[in-house]
C-alpha cells in the first residue's frame, strides 16, 4: 500500500483568524452533537500536486486545532477561530480536548522543558496565503511514508527509505505526533457511514465528526507518542505505544515543540 485515496468532506475559507467551514451536504449528518465540544481538530490540504503518472493528485495533509464559535447542523456551516488562511479543502474533522496533547517532561530540540507539561505546537505552521483554486476536486491521494509495527513487547515506526530525512528532523525531540491510517476500515461500506453509536452506556447516536470512531469517510488517525529509541540506519523509531494495528500505514509525523 503506497498511498491511500481520500475525498474532501468540506471546504474552508480563512482570514483574520476566522475560518468558515462548509461541510458538503452528504456529510452534514456527521456533525450530530459536535456543538457539545469547544474545539475541533481539522485535517486539511495545504498543497495538492498533480502528477501525470498518477490517477489522482497527491494532497499534503496538515492538522490544525480550531475553537468552535458557531455550528449550524442544518446547513453544515461551522464558524471557528483558527490559523488557516485562504481557501482549503477539509478531509476530516474530529472533536478535540485542549488538554489531550499535553505531555510531561518533554524535550524539544535537545532542551528539557522546565514546565511540568508542554502543549503540542506545530513546527511547520500554515503558510499565510495558501489557496486551492478548485473545489470541484473530489478525490486526492496521500503518500505513505512508512508503517507501524507492533508485536510482543515492542511498538515502532518503520520509515520508508525515501523519507529517512524525516528522522533527522525529530531526533532531538522526546515526543512526536503521528498521522496514520485505519486501513482495516478503508472499505466503501465503512467510509459511507456518517453516524455511529459510541461504546458508552446511554450514549446517544452521534455524528462521526463528533467522535473518534475509526469508521468515518476518511479513516485518518492521530496519536501522540514518546520516542524511546531511533535507529536511522534501519529507519526505525521505537515509540511507547499507539492504538494502531500492526502494519498500519503511516501518513505523516510532527515533533512536539
């Protein structure tokens, strides 16, 4: 599996730290109960590259935390406070708790943090004037940079040879944030589902954009991990754990700063 195909679920337009998201009609049911959260995690495409040798263009996916201002669950409009500028395509929306990515005893660029906890911040922030001109684009492909390997007593990331330079950019950091793919839920019968029943007692039926369910239009997953050991020659990053399955495809990574 060298790449995975994803489809846009919404468009967005951002300026002056305000982002208006318009969820496409077929995915509006996925917003059910999202208004109960204060923040969302948005996965958007900053750059889409057309390569003549590929059937669909490649998308560079980035994540961004946004504060919810208003949600209209009938029209699919979400007003947020965030740092996306220009026009964007959105490929997934998840509920976000501001405390969830805070880590203890974090080391960034070789320097130990003096605070008890340090929050996740992106090292490569969004370009101010990025713009995607065509919202008619339905499908994109994500290049996979490696895979997650799990077994008895170990959990590690194996980076493909073409992307080994990634290791150099995270070698002085104690924690990383990885984007991976729920490949076991990649079938169309899963990806057309917009609502789910959360596994909690008396929990109401919920839109998948208000849940972390792996069954969603684009099965994108994200995990914050502690780096245990790095072997650049073998392309291996040993991590403490992740809820991914063995051989889950890896999409991207960011250091925690």
